[in-house]
C-alpha cells in the first residue's frame, strides 16, 4: 500500500534510456528524449492514465458513485 499524498507525482521513466526523471520536466535529463505526458492514478483502480482522461481506461470510473467495474470494461 502506498501512502504517497495524491499531490506528489511519480518520476517519469525515459522511454529511450530508462532513467527516472522528475515529474515536472518534458525531456530526459540524460539523453534529451521526449518524456511521456502527465499521468495520474485512477482513484478507483489505481491504473496510471493521462490527466486529461475523464473516464478511466481500465475500469470506467468517471467520478460518480457506482461507476468503475473492471470486469465490465476489460
């Protein structure tokens, strides 16, 4: 179980060299490759996804009570 506050973002892993970079930068500190966009975990299932998603791509959670059933959306 992770006790990281929701406001603290995970470091970004470079797709080219694999080094971890601070969550706030857009290019890798080591090789200069473009890093993936900002992600956030779904509050229902925990799967990382773009912050712009309004519905979880894994479980379908949309912030409303009763939404978010992984069995229905896989």
